[in-house]
C-alpha cells in the first residue's frame, strides 16, 4: 500500500474527527483529552501500518504516523520516560483491538476487495464541576458506524450511515457489553489519565512566554498596501494585537484578524492585517499587549521614503524604499 497516500488519508480523517466534535451549540469543556486511531485493510488483509494522535485541550502531544510514537510540543517532550512507556503500551493495545475489530467487520462483508479504513475517536472532557463527559465513535471508510456516550451509558448504531453494516454489527455484537466496556475504559482509565496530566499541563500553559512580533508591508491593490502584524510563540493565549494611526486606535472593523491559534507546541500565534493608502505606512504602528507588558512596533521602512509605482502582480515585501543619500565630495 502507498504509505504516502495512507498518511494523507489519516490527516484527512484526523481533520474529519475534529470537525465532528466541534458542533454548533456544543459547550466546550474546560479540559479535554482526545485520541484518534486509524487502521487500514487492503484487499481483505489488515495492514500493519496505522495512524495515532493524542490531543490535550486541543494541543497535539502525541503522534504516530511513521515508525515510533513521537511526542509533540514542549510539554510532551518533558513527560517522564515511564509516562511515555505507558502511552506507547496503551496505544499498541488499542491499535491491536482496532485491527481485530476491522477484521471482524471485513468478515461481515461479501466484497472485501479494495482499501478500507476503521477509525476510532475517544475523548474525556471535564468542566469546572469535574464531572466527566466522554464520546467514543467508530468510523468505517469515513462513515459513522458506532457512537457511545458516557453520560447515556450506552452505545447506538446509526440508521443513516453505513446502515447495512451497522445493522449486521447490532445483530452480532452485545451492545450492552460494549456499553459497559466503554464506560469502564473512559471513567476508569481515560478520565483518570486526564486528571493525572492536568497538574503539569496547567502549570505549563499558565507560564508566561512573550510573543515574537514581526511587522511586514506588502502590496495590495494599486495605490494601497497591506500592513500585517504577527505575534508567534506566546503563552498564555490572552493577547491584544491592534493597529494605531497617529497614536490613535484604528477601528476593529477595518482590521482583519486571524484569531488566536495553537502553534502545536504549547504556544500560540495570531496576526492582524490592515489596508492603508500607499505613502502613509509610517503613520501606523502595531500595539501588542501580553502578560502585562505593552510594546509598539513600527512599519519597517526607511526614514526617508520615495514611493515608486509597483507593477500589478509583483511580489515585493514593501512598496517603499529608502531614498538614496546624496554623495559627499571632498573639498
């Protein structure tokens, strides 16, 4: 099987799973531990290759796509050897169970040819009340096959997705036993692991790491420039990045923000872009507030500016350049 194609499919399934959990109206828990496992079969044979990913509060801390399990981000890399030994052991056991499940599913199929995938998403969420909430979902070839909820203590087979196979599973599987097994796993193992991680995770995420700020100037439409202020590698995520004109705040409605996004290593990034008339860049500055500190960042153009006409479609970092200084000749 093409491993590059498999890696691409796993990334797609990982994205699909994140979309499934972030639904309109969903109340986001204060803390969340989330795992994604995917195994594959080719022409009826379950393959040794698999994909696994773990996330804590939306930040990736574990990933296995090729070779060994790799920690993701600074927090994960500082976990103890014993913690990683247990994570690796749990992951191998889970993947082996998933492979067996995929084999059983293929046994229910009349046509076993082609490429097939089985993906499991399992998560535990805890709010301020410390009450655990969890979800387990199985996807066969990208379609929802089985859904278990911790609060309902039950597993259900969907009627609209992969319906024929789902009904066959319902006939051959003990749904009550599945529910009890899931309840014991999430309540006794997954949520306990989340609680165990929270102390070091909270200390890590609450540490103050100042942002690295860059300001760039690029051509937009003819006669205008885009000013972009980008802050990266900061923690915690609370930050204010805004453009000022002549030391007065520019209306937020005229600024385009990228939002605060995780970097994937325990820090965050954001950016704000403003379109301004060409020739007025030096009237603007970017103000950043983070962790009680305030900094001001100017647009990086020379002190004496001569504006030149830039052909449309040119890829220039800024539409202005310093005016050459007059040469001084000896007397």
